C-alpha cells in the first residue's frame, strides 16, 4: 500500500519543475531519508509531496490508512529548515531582536504556542527529552537556535501526524539531545503508525531506523534504494576539496592596511548576563589573543550565542559589561562601527533575519556595510570583491538569483561569503555549516583553515559537531548551562 505516490509528476509552475518527471512512492512501513547536495532539488520534491506545488496532470495520491481523514493537511506535518529559526512569517522580526528584552512582551510564550490536547504520555516524553518545562515561560523571541528547534520538533510530534517530514532535524542540537532524539524517533516508528521522511544534507546523519534512501541530484529524483543498497554505493569523500588555485588566491590576498595592531582581540572580565530571573552568563572571564582559533561549545541554551552577541555589540547589555576588543575597552569613546569593520560574523539569528528577496550578490555586499539588507549603492570595485568571494565559495553562478529562491544550503554559503568579504581580522562563525552537504561543509572548513594561515587572523567558531571544526583550532571554551 502506497501512503504517498506520484506518477510522472510535473509541477505546474516552471520555476518548481524538476528536470525529469517525478516518480515517487512511500510504502507502508517505510521510513525514508532524502539525500542530496545543496540546491539539488530536495525541497522541490518535498513541497510537491505535501501539495504546495500542484502538478500539471497527475495529482499526488494519498492513502493514510488506518487514519479516517484522507486530507494531507490532517496527516502530514513538515518542519522545514527555516521554520526552525522561528515564526517570522509576520515579518516583524529584525536582527538583534533576541537580545532586546523590551521586545519580548509583544511575543507569545512557548506555553501559549504549544498545541493543546494530544497524547499526555507523548507530551511528557517530549517535555522531558527537550527540557520544555524550562522553556514554557520564555517568549519565543528569546529562544536560542537550538531551543527553537526543540520547540518546533515538539509541536510537530504533538500533532500526531501519519507522516512526519523533518528537514535536517539534528542540526543545531547538542550531542546528547541528538542521541536522545534518534532514540525517540526510533521508538515512535516501532510503537505507532507514524512514518518518517528525513531530508538530510549528509549521509552521516542517517539514523538506524531508516529503511530506504532517495538520492536527489541536479534536480533529478533518483530511484529509491534500500538502506543496504545505498550504503554499498556511498561515494568516497576526500579530506580536502578546496582546489590549489583557490587556496593560492586566499593566501595571496594583500594584507589590509587598516588592520588594528592589537594583542588582546577579545577580553571579557567578570561578565554576567541576565534576563529577568534567568542568568545566562555568570562571572565569565575570557581572553582571546591575536592569532588564536577558538572552538566555543556547550549544550543548547548555555549562552554561546549570547556571548558572541556581546563581542559583536549586538546585545544592549554589552555596554554594561567590562569588555575589551582589539585592546580598546568598550565605552571609552570608540565607535562600534569602527570595531565592526574588522569583524566577520555569521549566525542562525542572521540567517533568520534575511527575509528580503535581494539578489545574492547584494546579500554578500551587505557585509561590507555591516547591515542586514543593502541600503547604499555598492561601488563597482566592491562588487568585484563580492564576486571574488562568491567564486571562492563556489556560488558565483548564483550572484543574480534572489536570495529567498535559493536552497537553505546555498543561502548559508552566501552568508558565509558575506562574513569573509571584508577580509576581517576577527572571524566569528556561529554554526556556520548548518544545512551544508558533505562536500560544501568540507570546502568551508578548508577555506577557514587557509584563511587563518594569514597574519592577524583570529577565529571563534561554534559547532555542536566535533567533526565540523577545522583543523586550525588551537583553544577551546565550554560553557555550562546556568553556570
């Protein structure tokens, strides 16, 4: 019995068409992983499965037995990649909003957004797994990116769907939560009629309960394979993918003439951050010297992004803290824009804030002005620099494409090019490999390693995956929740 079936499917709208007609089926008892490179067509397929992209002739066929409803709306839940960055459909979200506590009152709490009813036992399991009780009084705007993913996963599972489609459900979660989520999903597949479709960027993320794999490449839907057949055919992934020409281009970049001569790039003394009764950071001392490359780790909600928001002066509380950047103590008359000129930054909050459909090259160019969006004309020589960095990240062919039409992985590569475009002294990368496939993830690691070989380059990087860290890391800081 086919739960979902598409036969020779062609999307009505030309912009949403695959290169070949779609032939797809999800049979009873199957749990599917959809794998493919960034921009390969995974989202187009899923949006067709859920009925978002209507077909020319043959409609999508559904059979949700033993459920009584025949409607896809009642039986399918889809947690898309951007969904887990927050509820931004109303368009009122702006970058830095998470750090402005005065805005929190206009947003609902997690408790108010949680669906009512459902299986009490399932609710208890999910609340325990994700620590939801602690999140209930918090407004949605104050959730960390990892907490936001936990919140949306809980909402999706409480909906008791027949088919649950999750786009990269494990990214942004700390190691313990990833392990527990895999275990929970496996138990659900054994104890209920739930069938799972996981949309994954990396084969390494395929959990044990997956029975079949569908490979999507170059806008072509491949044949469905058993997990055993897929593993036998997995390609070899080299440990380095950045070609020698690009590596040389990076190493031969001229040194910026306006670099700040400084020994202490970041120096925090006895820093504490509180929101109401909640303590995020307490009495933190941390010094980052010129040329060091730091890995910043900690469980979801431990304060990693909050710490970085202080360094970047995106958090209003940073001005009440004892913080020194580039040997200059904050609050002693320096212009924050002068400081920002030397910092390149990418984060989930930044990805969430880019909701305007600008051409990709304008997204990159906004990094020259430290703005979210482009509000001034870019000079021809600046556009050349932007295109240069897009070539380095393998996305020059996307420069005229509208940002919101790109896949989540392609968007992340644009935002990475934005972070590098100033050739910054301090590079701050918060979960930079979110949504990237294996090849692009390795390419970004190679770029980071090469970039940091140059003088006066300092790195702070956050990742929940040890294997995502570049080899250049020299120091580590691990934050513990509520400590």
